[in-house]
C-alpha cells in the first residue's frame, strides 16, 4: 500500500493515502480536539469547528477533519491562529451549555471537559453571555435520558441511529440557534419508533444522552478497556 | 467531449426563426394598436391585473380590435403598473402609475381617440419629433441593458417573441462550434459569476468539463433570498428563455445531459413562467433529445426550493435537490468536481446564464468593452429602500454608487439626507456617503467591506439607525443559519445578543471589542459562505458608523431616533394647538391627556412608543417630536 509521510507537530508520521489529517494525527497519538468526527462516515460532518490546525503554505487555519494528507505536508496543531479559533468555538459551546458538571452523569466522561483542559479554556468562560435553550428533558425512554440543553449538535447520535442502524428515529430540526436533535414531529422518544438500543447514548460525547442507571465515566472506561 | 453539430441544425433553426419573425411582424403589422401591460410580481402588487382587465373590458365595450399582450418588468417598479401603447402612425408610448380609471381613459382617449394623454405618460419609447422620449430621462445616460434588454418588451410566455428578438440564435451558432471554442469565447469575455463571489465563469466550466464522471449536471441557482433583492425573479418572470438558452449552451460546453432550475417556491409566477418556457422550448426541439436536429441531448427540470436562505449556498442547494436537508458541506470537493449525486455539476446564477447567449451573439470583445479592468460587462441592481425610483437597473461595472442612487434612482425621497447604502444583503455591508464615488465592481466593493452579492441595494436615510440595521441583518442570518456549525449557529447568536443590548441601551464599551473578535473568528472559522460573510453588516457599520454605536452605549442615545428603548415622544407645548386633539383620539393606550391650558401631555409611563400621535399631529403644528435619550423629556410640572 502506498503511504504518505507528513510531519505533525515536528513528528514524522506515515498515513494511508486519502486519509484525513485528523485521523492520521489521532492514530499517531497526537490529540486534536474534535466532537463531531466519525471515522466511518463517508464525508466529514465538519460542524463542531474544534479541530483547527495550521498547515504550512495554507492561508489561515483549516479543519483537520476535512484536510487530506499530502506527501511532505507540515501540520502544526498548536499554532496560535488555529488555537484561537478552536478556543472561540469551545467557549461558544460552553456559553450555551449548562455547565453543572458535579451533577451531570457524564462528569469525567465528557469530551467538553477534556477539550477545555487541552485548550486551557475555563469551563465557565466569561467572554460570552450565557445563552441557554431551556428545553424540556425527555426521560420517556426506558433506556436513556435525553437533555437537549446539553447537546452540542455534533450529530453522532443522528448518524448512529440513521446511517449505522437505519432506524432513523433521531434527526435534526429547526434552524439557527433553535436547531435541535429530535424525533419526528418532536414526539417523546417513548412514542417514537425507538428500539431502545442505546447506541445514541453510547456515542454522545457529552451528557445529553445518557443511559439510565449507568455511570457514564465507568461505562466509557469499561468500553475503552474492552477495546484493548 | 464531442461535437454535436450536424449540417441540418442551421436549417432547422431557420425554420423556427422565420415562423417567429412572421408572428412578431403580425403583431406589429400596423393595422391594430398593441397594448402591453407589465404583469410581473411588481406590477401585480401595484394592481396590473386589474388594469389589464379594465383595458380588456373597455376594448370589448367598444368592440375595438386591439392586441393586448402581457409583458415583463422594464425595471421601473416605482411607476407600476406600467402600460405601453403602440398605435399605428404614432410613437410607442409608455404610461406609468396606471390605475383602472386611467387605463379606461387611455383606451377611450388614445386608443380610440387621438389624445395621447401626455399627463399620464412617462415618455415615448422611441426617438421622434413630437413627444419627449423616455430615454432622455437622466437614468438612461447611465444604464446599459444587456440582460434586461428584453424585459418588459416581450411576452415571456411566448417563445416566438424571444426568438424574434434574436433568441436561441446563439444556441444554433454554439452547436456548430467546438465546446472548447465556446469556452474560449467566454474566457475572453471576462464574464464572472453574478451569484456574488465573482468567480470566473469559464474556469468553473473548464473544471466541470474536465471532470470525469457521468452524467454531468447543470444547475441554475435561482434561490434568490436576500432581503431587498429581486433581480433573478424579474428576469425569470420577464425573459425566462434567455436563462434556458444560457443553460443549454453551458450544458453543451461541459457535456451535461440533465439540468435543474432551482427556484424558490415563494416565486410562484417565476415558477409558472419558467414551466411554460421549458414546455415551449421542448416543443420546438430547443430542449430535450436531439436539440435542433443534432445529436446533443439536454433537458431541464424545475425544482422548487422551500425557502431556506442557506439553500442558495451551492452545496446546501445540491443537498436539498437530492431530497436531503439543505445543509452545506465542506468544500472541496467543489460541485464542479463532485456535486449532484456525486457527479460533476455546474452551478451558475440566473444572471450569469442570461449573459451567455448575449456574449455568444455579440462576441467576447463586445462584452469586455464594457466594465472595469477586472469586472467586465454590466451589473444588475435591485434598488430598494429610501430611494425615489425603486426598481431594477443595469449599469456598466465601474459606475459609481452616486450615479446609481442619485441619477438612476433619483435620490432620497421627502428631502431626507442620504446616510448609507446596504449592498449585497446579509453577506454585504453598509457603505457611507464617503464611499458614494466608489466605482462599483466585484473587487472595489469587497475592499470597502461590502460585497457585490446578488445585487440587492437598500438605500438608508437619516431616519435609519445603523446599529439597528446591523442587528436586523444579523437576526436574519441567525434565523436562516442552518445551525450545523458552531461558529455560525452560536457565534452569530452571541453577536446578535450584544447588538440587541446596544439597541436597548444596555451595551458596554467592551462589547465593541467582543464584536470585532467574534466577527473575525466567525469569518475565519465558519463552514460555509453564509457564516463566513455573516459579520459583514456589523463590521462595515462599526467601520463607518462607530459614533452611532458609541452614542447608544455611552449616552443611551439613538441618533436616528429609531431604537424604541432609547427614545421618548414629547409634545412641544409652544407648538401644540389647544383646540386640536387629533393625538388624544388616536393614542392606542390613552397615554395623552389635555392639561388645564388645553395643551396635550404624554404620560411617559403609559406610552408604548407606537408613533401614531406623531403621524396624527397635523403638519401645520408638527408638535410631536422624538427625543433621545428619553431623559431629555422635561419633567411634568404640577404632577401629583
């Protein structure tokens, strides 16, 4: 197989031809923040705007999930311009996220916490106004609880339900700030065609979809272990 | 790519053309008067259908044989409904602001009688010795009509009219050429995409033409959604065949077999007229299989968008066409490489495509002789807002904003002062008086912080608050943002909240810095063009009207007296007339009362600032004024 060699943060790595920079970095132990990237997806979602990197010869930062590796490419994940954009995106997400980690079942298993630590962004940043959506929590499903207020709209649950399992209970609705993951006709999950597989909760990177009675931190720890 | 031309193409078209010409000549055979009524959306809104009916009724009453034709929009939307009368032996006359009453009189006095009714006329449509010509109006010194040429002069629902005016001749000519030769002609013309960004048209065609993958598609982007823009609608309603002809030529060049016109469902008349045009073109063999008898096949379907603004973005448009939610995708791959159904897809704006037949007809040199160094040809603008002559205008690139607004548009109504012009819709910006002498082209506007966009031009006067204008456009983008990416969904929301606070007098000086920071990051970090340009209205108003922002924040004062929370209504006691109580009666919340002296006083706590008292106060008194900040209202004396 013909590979491509490139440099990320000074480290020379080999990647599969056609691979995106994000996966090449992650596979080689170089972390780039991301919320919406799905390795199996046919095209990058590119919605979270967190995986900004700087590539030599490029005009301005680019998202690592959409850039294909090229021979001799030099990538910098720590560039100040890229970090500024990633920090802004994260601060925006946190400003519209009920940050109440102590009472959140996803505490310590939350990607927002991980990324905030990585980017050195406080969990309660002061720069923006706190704008929350105040939507009702849906606990009608026997399997999981859905709190749309915590949702970062990464689309992973929609992808799992729709593309991977072809069930299609979950989808996006509304535009702009009102955009939300919901069921057809905005019905409670229990009244939808939900099969109760819980895959949506498994892929949710934050505390928006959480399996009932399961500690998310422990569960994700166990999943990580079983993968090894 | 192969050549489709076969010898018979020429003769096939000659037959079609001679038939069309004979139809056209029959219309103007000099025996009967021809009455044309502009019945596009602008005309209909002003009552053109009623005028049309009145003319028909009046003719029927007198058993008069005249030909009545529905035509498109000449661009003089301010004077709608517009009627054109050609009476044999007389110069062709245009009449504006026609009511049903005037229409009946025109039939009686001019069509039947001999009174040319000068008082209702805008002028003659041809040079003559008797009547002043409409072309002597100052605006015509600046206008140059290329794609608006037919608009208002032909029946958009009759293909023969278009053909008689030289239509589809370019297609017949193009089919005799190699695609490469046509591309070269377009390259030399310097045509750039009229959708807003101004990408060289030939380059897009070349990329699509060279892309592997079959079948290929050509899409006409008619998803015009900017507030205040109506150029594409007017062209589709007035001259749909020019767009279709442009599409067929483009398809021939890139080797496409299928085409779509993506038009918003909110344009029902455009949809209706395009449908008719497609049917007629197909019937004459100008569309479909074996076009003009050659071996080139191409057909067009019409697709109605559901009104999402973001669907004007090409990747979102394609998603919508495929039946998926209209969400943009990361580019590259560009649609010219991988578009509809993953196949190479050429997407061009309505106006871009309408230029193509004209360029093929008159040559690249003719087209590039108009315009500036980098932007060739003309620009079409929809003039709206505080301008006397609202409507459409086509001017050479390089015309200044002053010429467009003050000469073509005849300036600001009611003696008000010009403040700014908003160009390019929610992606564009507001340019101040100091920019009026800027020659308009793609690059000059971008440099000034605005954008050609699709060509909407909203004129603002001294009564418009620039912070409020920025807030309005940002509210529009926020509402129309698809919500997929963080920067646009949440970034514009944060900016909107800040602007909301400023217009309500709750702003802080640090907010201006945050606006700048946000604007920079949203521009650099958004997924698609909607987000990347969304901060422009804020950035340009900050750049040119920062003093207004500061007045709102520091003094809680709205200089234009527009922001409701920062103004108060006040009745000047020295101007108020004791015996008049026009304001008292109209006040919706009973906030106005008379004091002992008969002078009217507004109870500021009850007042909801609805503006009715100001309108009700008779002009000879003009006693009601707006004050900003509201604290300027003198404390009421003797109040308990």
